[in-house]
């Protein structure tokens, strides 16, 4: 039985429905696989011919620019007053799945087909319009969006070549609108889908999907930002409990608190149990947050490491751990180990000490049970023998196994002692108000780092010496220079995204390659403005999305021919954002000897486009990929050598 192939427009409408119900691509694929449908069979990217993709993308980009220009015209014409778009036809007017022509007075019937489900027919949908091109009556479903009227002003070469149709002479419509007409006059009319070229309808639905994708990304970014702000605001809000000078003297002993947010933070996230206070609350100020709130780790975490980065280089005297309101017991009392260093590498850190909380509980019963009202909060001090100058502190909390404890083999161990029953069940207690049979977990209320920040003059002198050493190192001439490796033949494939270079039989060991920066740009305008956007100059969300949330990144993969007759991947580099023509040098992990080397550009290639100011109208080719991403004449191989050994003539090939 031959499988029925879905059309490109139907696949795009399914994608619109997915975005409307806020379904991720992974959830969509899992749902399709559960009913035996291959997700690739409804992928719109695979249903469109390669010859049509380039023209469609370029027309969609033109439509996005026209949409923003139209919105600017509306705001300018409103003279600062509020305006509302009460038109029954929006910018895209995309019919949903199962929506067909309403019949009746409609003479176009562009959306005929079987009704997939019963739809409520509104008065607006039953309204009749007159097409400004063919002057026939048309219903709302058979009307094209207002964006189609804007595209009527553009003579596009892509439209003429789309679908292989060349009889239109470059015009999108048979009777294109006069270019002297402004946007407000154009958008007053209506045009039916039968009078639109296929590329116009495809560009409208493509632009609409881009709008929905942008709204989904913005909603997810807003949710994540709101969650992060809640973590900060909830635990930096002041409470009614203020510490007295006596309590501060007891906790800090005349020193300063060095690790309070936002002047210090954790280097890595910490595992946190569901319903617990966030791990950032451990560094919150003392008089912030709820009195009964505290952090706790999941039951499965037997060990947790906190890496605290201080704001400045400081002389640390010790660490103070504020006990949770529930207190500690013999089952959840952790072993605390602290390291300190001025560098991030663990190999260079120094151990400050190791403490067993069980022994502290035995000597101080105040740490057990629920906290009683007191002037000084319950705490445990871990003092260092000598102050240590550092900026990074590692604190590890580790649960001991049930029944195990730290003993002194010289005093505490008695093999003949029968005072305790070794077969008795250990007492297990919930450390956070749960049931008695609950597993113990790690928990704490605050972590205070006590000490004094280093004086600015001392820090400036040490930093100045480091800068002098770095400057002296940079001023020294390099012992070896880069010289160009000769190439016999170059071959470009895959839209100039793959470059193969063939080396002569006798060539030096290749140490790396030089890549000149691309001239392609990342456009700020990727789709028409959403329906609710009223300020076209508000690009803060676009900058946040493009720069920090989902930035477009390019990679270059390097492969070399190695025996026996196979290509081996040598390296893969992420390319930074640089100006066009900027030289970038990439060294290989090791020098290689090969006859053929290949470079492939990977990443978010579709997010880049050519600069419109540098495009030549005489170039009639419709490119699927931006010409500014071409690898032609951009890569040069090099090797390292001593310029004095090669001589004057060889030094001319330095790169």
C-alpha cells in the first residue's frame, strides 16, 4: 500500500497547530512515533524542493522588512495616539487545519477540501469581501493576508523563478500596485489566494511560523527569567528578625561576612530537593528569607560540594554553618571538609580541615531538635588554624553510613565491650519534619565565610606585577613564525561550505590553518512584528534572544586523509564573531602529514544572510546559503619554522 504524501502547506499548518498548543518538537516526535507515524514524513523542510528554498527564504525576508515598515507607518500616522487594527483580515490570515471555503457568495473557492472537524463559523468568517485584483467576491478563508498586498510592490526575481514560472516578468501579480502608493492605502484592500503566486502564500505561512517560534522562545525566556528573579527576590526580602550586635559578635568575632549574595556566588549549581529552598539561599543575608526555610539535598545525594567564589581576594579565618530549624541528629549529621585556594584548579587547593558533626552533637545538645527562640541563631564554627588568603572555597558535606562513626582507635575502641547491642536497629529520624522512617538528607540554613577582604593597595600591587609580566611576555618576539603550506588544487562543494585542499607529495608538517572572517551578517529582523507589538523600535527581546538565549553559532570541522584510505576528523573549532576579513589562527592538536585536508562549515548556517548593501543586483542566482559564508579563498594552511633558518625568500610566505 503506497503511503499518501502530505503537501507542504498541510505540513506547515500542522506545525502551526503544534506551536499554538505549546508543544515542543521532541514531544511532537514522541507523539507521532507512538501512533506509528514517521516525523520525517511531515517535516516541511523535506517536502520543499531545493530549487525553491532559496527564493522562498528571500521573499520571506522581504516580507518581514515590509511588515516592520508598515507598522512604523501606522505609528507615524497615529501622531502619538493609540491605534487599533480592527480589520477582519490580519497580516497572514492562515486558515487552520480543516478550515475550508464557506461557499455561499464566495466565487474563488481557493480552500476547497474535506472538512476534518466541525468548526464554529463566526459572522466574520461568513463575511464577503471583494478582491482588488480579480474583483470577485471572496470569503475570509479564501483571502490572503495583508502581507500579500505589501509584496505586490516588490518586483522579485525569486518569484519569477519559483516553481520554474518565468511568464510573470518578475512581478508577483499580473497587475502590481503602483510603487508610489503608501502602505496604508495598500493595506485597505483585499486580495484572494487565487490571485497570489505560490511563493507569496508560502512566504506568508513561513513568516507566521517564524512569529510563533519567536513568541515561544520569548515566553520560555520570560519564564526562566521570572524563576531566577523569584529565587533572588524571595530570599533577599527582609524579615522582621534583626540580629543584635551581640549575635553579630558571636558569629563573626569582629570579622566581616565575605560570602553574602550578591557579593559572592556559587561556581556550580547544587543538587536541591523538591520543595526545598534554592541553593542560593545559603548565601543570602542573615536577615532575609523566612525563618523556617532552609536548603536540603535529595535523599539520593550522599555528598554535596559547594564551590563559593568570593568577590575579592580575602583573608579567610573560617566558615560558620547555620543549623537548620529542624536541627541535626546522629543519622543526618554530616562530615564537613573545607579547602581553599586562589585558583580554580583542585590540584592547587589546600585542605583547611575535616570535622565530624556527630562529635559536635555529642558535646552540644543545642544542635539537636527544633530550634528554640534565642538571640544568637544556632551555628557551628569551623575555624582555620591560620588565616588563608584565597578567593575560592570548597565545602563538602558528606553523610556517614548508618551505624558508622568516627572513633579513636587508641581510646574509644574496645573489642570486648558489651555495653551496646551491635544488632540493635539504628535510630532513623526525618531531619526536615517528615515521617520517622524517612531517609536522612543533607541540609543547612546558611553558609557564612568569615574573614577580612584584602586591602586595595595590596591587590593593586600584585595585579600590577602580573600585568608587567604579561606585557613582557607579549613583547617578546615569537621563536617561530607561521609560513604558508603550498596547495596544488582546491575544490568547493555543498554550496561552498566544504573545502578540500590537496597538498603536494613533499610538503612540511601542517600545524594549523588561518581563516579570514566571513562577511555574512545575522539580521536583526527575522519575521514580521507579532500582532500585539506596538513599538517597532523595541528590540531588547531580540537582542536578548540572539545574543544570550539562542545565539547563532558556527563551527568548522577539519578532517585529514590518513592511511588506509580514510578521512579522520582532526579538530572542530567554534568560530567567534569577528569583523569581515579578520584573520583567525587555529592550531591543530598535533602536527599532521597528509596529502588531502577537508574543511566543513557547520552550525546555524541558516541564521546568516548577506549584507543587502553589498549584494549585486546583476547576480541572478538564488542562493540557499549566504554567499558570505563561502570558504573560497578564506583558508590557508601553515607550518611553524625559524625565519633565520629558512632565509629571506622563504620569509615572504609568512602568514
